[in-house]
C-alpha cells in the first residue's frame, strides 16, 4: 500500500487517480464534528457546497433533518447547528439526517468523488480509519487546508493515520513521511500544536479553546463515516 | 520575524513579496554542492537556467572558469563537473568561477530574484544561515523540490533552519512549523531520512550513497553563499 498526501482541498482533483481510498481530514473542525455526530448516533450526513443548497434541500427532507455548518467559522443564518463538535450531542442528533456545509471540509469531500472510496478521518478516529483502510491498495490522505492554504492540524492528523498505516507495512510517499514526522514530534502535545496553528489561533480568538482540546484527542470515537451516493453513513 | 516555507521552485514566484530574505534549499544536491564549493575556496558561482546558456557563457569568461551541474542527476556533456559535492574539492575549485545549472536548485535561485535577498542553505550550513538571517524582518525558506514535486530532504533542512530561528524568537507559519516538527523527529537520524526520501532513493540507485551521508551533516561548512547581481559569492 502506497500512502500519498495532498495539502489542500483545491489540490485534490489532480491527485485522484480513481484507484485510491481518500481520507478527508479537516481537524478544525468539519471532520471532527462529523465523526462526533456519528459517534452520537446520527444516521446520515449529506455534505453540500453552499448554504443555499442546504436550505433548499431541507425543504425536501423529513422534518427531523438538521442543518449544520459554518462560514468564517460562524453558524449560518437559518441553520440549526454550527461547526463545533460540542453541539452534536446524542440528544440533539441521534437518528437524524444532517445536511452540512463548511468552507473546507465538505468541499474536500465533494471534490473526492472520483476516488474508489472516501472516508472522514481525524485524530478522533485515527485507529478506526486505519483499520478500515486495511485492504486498500492505495491511500490518499486529503488535508482540507484552510481556504486553499496549508493547515498544520490537518497535516498532523494525516501523520497520525500514516504512522498507524506504516506500522502495518504501508509505504509512505515523501509528503506523507513528513506528516508522519510532524506527528511523531508532537504526539504527546497535540493540543499545543493545534493551539499554535494559524487556524487554531483563529478558533481560540472566537472563544472555542475547548474545541481545540477536544479535536486533538486520539481514538476517542471508533467510527468511520463513509461517503457513498452523495451522503456519509457508517458502513458495517 | 515571520518564517514562511515554500515547497517547490515552481511555487516560489507567487510567495515572494519583495520584503523577505529567501533561503534556497536543494539538499540533494545543488545547495550542498554550492556550499561545499565555497567551503573549498571557490570565488563565485554563476547559476544559469540551461546547459546551452552555461556553454555560451564559458566563451566569454576566463579560462579558469569551470562548468558544473546535472540533468537527470548526471553530468552534462561538455561540462567539467557534475552535481556531486565530493567533486568540488579545494584543489579543483579554489579561486575559480563556476557556472552551474541544475534541474531544481539553480532554477529556484533564479526564480528568487524579486526577494530582498537570496541565500543558499542546507544542513551543511544551517547555523551559519541562521546567523546571517538575524536582521531579516521576514524569511522565506524556499525548498527547491524535485521537478515541481515536494522533496522530503529539502523540507527537513528547512526545518533545521526554522528550528534554529525559532530558538532566537522567530514566529513560524504553519508549513514552517511542520518542517520544524519533521526535523525534530529525525535530527538524530538525518541520513536515514534522506536515504528513505524519493530523490534519495534515486541518488542511491545511481551509486551516490556517500553523497547522502555527506549532505545530511549539520554545520560542516560555515559559509553562506549570497546571490547578488546574478552570481553567488561569500559576502562578509
């Protein structure tokens, strides 16, 4: 198994060959929020590109559907939930369908469509994702980045998954080896790394320090959301 | 001081604002070869874009000028020297002007022209480069990469310089923090890291394992080649 890495959502289409399992990683916060939603018992997450598309879709879905996501890290007018994983508690999302739109994470997911399969990964489910990838011939760790720029926290989470894959014998491409090195240097202080990152600093300024602590925890949620036919579900 | 990082020579022009000191890093092997040439007493290195330009330039330079460089990692027909630092010994290059062309390193140097200043850096002169950058308001660590792709060894050397700058109080952008993490994870085993890199593997297949060991040594050559008026010199 060869494990490649891509640094931004925008760069994803040219990296996809069609043979690989893509792991979409947007640690702060779309990946972490989606993983948490499924860990809280949500039934399905439908990623869409724009708030308008989400509002339009809600008209055609049952009433128990919820709209979630962000623009500029803030909740979108008319939406039920923002993009903080802390909002996605069992009493709110259990059994529900969520329609989500975020700036980077859901964009990367939509751009991963040409791949053999797409999963959602982060620190929260690093080991579970690794298990799910066991039979993939190729893996592409797709860091969502932030508005077309590199994001430290996504790269470190790619490293967390890459490290686990390398223990199982996977071959790491250069960029993946770099991600792995970053993870190994900071695995005991992930919260500090996430807090120091450019996007982490923005999240902290907005008052969500608790999200940083939460999203930097490894293997808290043993669930792997799989993207099939335009929506995410847990596939057993 | 803010320290940014760029991953390939091709990406360099859009990162340059004009305010920064650029450090061009092509560990395997242009940077390491040029640093070694100056450490061996060479007087001047003129980087050019193509073998044809180098051959044409030689006609107008004194006879003691030497042509060096590579295409596909091999010496260019009609040239005096290839791109192995081991060739650039004092008895060969002392007092000489070298005209050099390489696939990635000299290309990055030529593309750095809009910056406030350009230096050559690598593991070999990491501490010396850090000292030279002390008064720069901004630094851009320009990894040359390999034919438009990320190179692990350049990123790790960017990390070696970034780590030294951060000790002096510099602020590291996300990508620079990642490079620093990679360096910190592998600082005791740089030869292993360079050997495992994609370009390192190619160099080894061509029989230059000794170059890998050599280029991964920190602070062996306390010289900083500075790019001014189309040529590199040691500026005191």
